[in-house]
C-alpha cells in the first residue's frame, strides 16, 4: 500500500531528523510533561529527610548527608538530561549516516538512566526515530503517538511529522492525512509532506473504507 520511494528520498525521510529550521518561528513547541521519577525526587527527598530526623533520630548533619544527594539530583537533573540528549542526538546522526542501526539500538539501550529522568515524550520521539530507521513502522507509529500524548497542547512539528510518516508507511491513510494537514496548516510545507499528502488522499479515495486512524482528532482540530 505504500508508495515506492527512491533511495535518496528514503534516506532523507528516515535518517535526517526534522530540524527547527523547518518549523515556523511563530509556533514554539510546548514543553513536554516531566518524567515521573524526576517529579518524585523532591517530595521523596523531603519525606526521607523527615523520616531521618524525626523517625530515626538523625541530627541535622546526618539528615543533610543522607537526604541532600536527592535534592542535588533533583536540581541538576534537567541540565544533565539536556546535555545527555544532545550527546545522544549527535551519536544518532553518526550512526544513521553510517546506517549502523544495530549500533544505534545499542546506544539507545545504554540510556537507562536518561530514559527515566528525561520527559517521556522526548524519549518516545527518539524511540520512534530508531524504529523508523529500521523500517519498523508499526513500532515507530506507536512511539510517535506516545510522544504526541506527552505534551499539553500541540506537540513539536518533528513529532507530528514522524507520526505522519509512520502512518503513511503502514497505509494508515486517515491518520497520515490528518497529520500532514496539521503540518501544512502550521506552515511546515516542503515537498515530502505535500507529495505524501496527495498520494495518501488518492489512496483513501480508492479505498474509502480505510478507517485505521479513526482515533485521531478531526482535521480541523488544533
């Protein structure tokens, strides 16, 4: 059901992440929902400090030594996550350029702590890119949809684009059309989107019973 793509187009779609330059400047991405573990660090540290002080009888020095590290992790985690994601993205670019998908998969698996401290939407997007690079389009769609759900309001255009391409690849024409139209409405018009939208609309016309993407929002939704 999918269109035939030449090799240069496939490389462009699967190996080059959607860059900020493609996004309209007046539509900044929403902040993703924070990781559960990071959100628990602060109340966990306070509860641990209270237990140490009043439950176990530790003096203030002992409380600071035993509970302080949790507060330090809470404060420094966002900066560490940001830098770690940047390093991963650099490595991802190198692995994809060399078509070393196994190396990229191993690199992703090594991000155990990062995957628990970073916002889940950011991790899901990278999981989607990894799956798309390996042409595991069902997995890619699931990951990108998880990323879409990790934002309050409109997700970044890179996430919508990834979900659109994954839906297109498996022949989920309604979902692909819905997302490609959202991209065009947001101003992210470039040949790949317009060409695939036209092809998906043509295929849907020939197969009007297709309803795989029926759980998506209507095309007029924000």
